[in-house]
């Protein structure tokens, strides 16, 4: 029986970061992982492979639509789907092997197999039971479905199946207009699929700033995606090669049937805790199936902690990473803190969409007085030169103090630009602080400064 200071169950972004931080702080650490490779959903069948396909298909779009105008003449590239999937797999391999290297570098043991917790302080993997002073559950999440919708990962797929289809479908129905559905829907639209998105709400990307959401939908529609909003999917009937999706208007009306080669079910995710023995242990679970934890990620059972997708909060890899570091530091006797008000969200379509902090809707609901600074990428020289002038930057600041309360970006490199605002918010900066900071020219980041200027006397280039 091996004895550890910490055993982490799960090697996704939360789990592997927690383990590395524990090892850095001098704790003898092991990680339980049943996959053949480390990295969890994110590196194997989520964030990383989807970004590879998004990048590849964006390059295809550029070649088809913008190369000629730049003087790059020639026949547009054809799509070798098998090679594109091979590129995706290579990208996955580079990342997962990198985690394995980091485990060896930090002397972290990989306990290969699926783990369970027979009792506090004990973790069983296969036929072996290991002891640990502390156990951190980082078991992640799994895709959810709808009543009447059976997943086969061939015709009716989750994001996992959508990343390894045998061929590019002629028609695809995406159920759910959230991040996963719109990212993968845009991939297949660029590859030539006719993509129809069916969403229960009357808008895309629930929880997003409403103005950004409307603009985002218009831009995706220009790219060929069709949207059916306020629609409730009733059932999906699949054969070996086709599917029929039946939906009805949410507020009443006759049912409608759509035919599709592939149906992508992107209706969200739920915590994955199967086989951990949490019921027997008495670990408290919320009504939403999440493991209940306190501010230091401790469950109600002494010595058992939980982080990431299996606890409350947004199901984001970087949120899990922050919790993993904070949990590790707490186990080492430090006093860590995660600022949940400054966790950015990003959608990696083209243009990208990013946000942090409050929306106009949440500020209005709270009765807070705020001001808005907005700047269009049409006024940004770099964006115009790069065929990337769609979208805008919006900064929300307190009406009285000018302190930044939130920001919303739809445009080129939005996922990178948002972090300037994250740092500003972490330090309690005012919009004027960003406005008075010199930004290199010509860069996309100048649009952020202009939006900050718009919170004051006004932008220069608009």
C-alpha cells in the first residue's frame, strides 16, 4: 500500500494543475486517471482538439475568401478530412505527452485506472488501495442529453463524436446555441455543411451580454449558420446514416421535422462522479448533482476535497486550474483565494467572443449606476488590414468611481484581449487607468484603450 500526502482523482486541467502545485509545495502526490492519456476531457476530447479544427477551418475560410484580395492567387485548397483529423490527433498528443513529462519532472505518480474511495484516506485503483492524508476529487463533467434523444456518437453525437466524424456531413442540426454548439457548428459550416442550430431560448449564448449575443448571431448567420430559436426539441429518430429532429415552438404551435446527416447534442454538461462511492461516504451533493464544498474546497467529509466541473461554478478549464492551485496551496498551509468575479469566458469562433465581470443586464437588475464605453473594430487599423473589422469592445464602469465592472469583446483575438481587463479588474482599476496606458500601434489592443476612452470624454478614432 502506497502512502501519499495527496491523491488527486482526475487528470484534467483542475486535477493535473492541482497535482503539480502540490508537488511544488513539497507534498508527495499521485494522480488517478483511467484514460490512456493524461489531460482529461479538455486535452483529449474538448478544448484542444476543437481549437485545432477551428484553426484549420479558419485558415480554409481565409484562403477561400481573402487570399485573392491580398494578391495570393491560386486554386483554393481542398479538404483532406483524414489529414485534418490527423493534425488534430497530433495536437492532442503533443499536449497530453507534455503533461506526462511534467508529472515525471515533478515526481508525481500516475495511478493508471479508475478510482474509488472506499473510506476517507483511502483510494482504490484496480486491485490496489492507496492511503492519502488528503483526497482531491477532480473528476470533471460529461455531456448531458435531452429526453427522447439517444446518443450513439455516430449519427447523434456529443462534442466527443463531433470531433471524429467519419466524414463531413452535408447537413447538421445542432441542439443548443451555447459555446460548444456554436464552436463546432462553425467548424462544419466552414467545411461546407448546412448547419441549423435549434435553441430553446429566444437568443444564443445564454448569460452573455445581450448586445454581444445579437451581434454574434448576425455574424454567424452571415457565415451560413441558420437559427431556430424559442424551439423545444421533442425527439430525435436516428437510422445508421440519417436522423430526424422533431421540435415544436416553445410557446405553442405545430411540430416540425428536420432531416440531418448528423445531430450534435450540445445542451450542456453535468458533474461526473460515477463509481467514486460518494453516497456511501456521505459526501454532500447539491440538487444539481454537484459536490458541495466550502471556501477551501473541502467537502463535509474530513480529508476529501473537490474542484473543477464537479463543484459549483462555471464549467471552464481555467476556473478548474485556479481552484486546483488554490486547493493545493490550502493543503500546504497557505491562504489562497480565487476571485470568481474575474474569470473570463471565451468562445473561439471567428470572430472570437470574450467577457469578464458584469453585463448590462446584471447591472440593471441590481440597480447599479454604470456607464458604457464602446469602440468598433471598424476604427482599428490592424483589424481592417487583416479582414477582421467585425465586432466591438464594450467596457462597463461604475458611474461614480469609474471602476471597471465588466467588459465584453466580439472581434479578433478577443480571448487574448480580455485579459488586459481581467488584470485591471483584479487591481481595482478605473477605465481611465486603461485609457491612460500607452498601447502599441497598430494592434488590436488599441480598441480596448479606445473603449476605455469612451467611458470618459470619448474615443479618438470614432
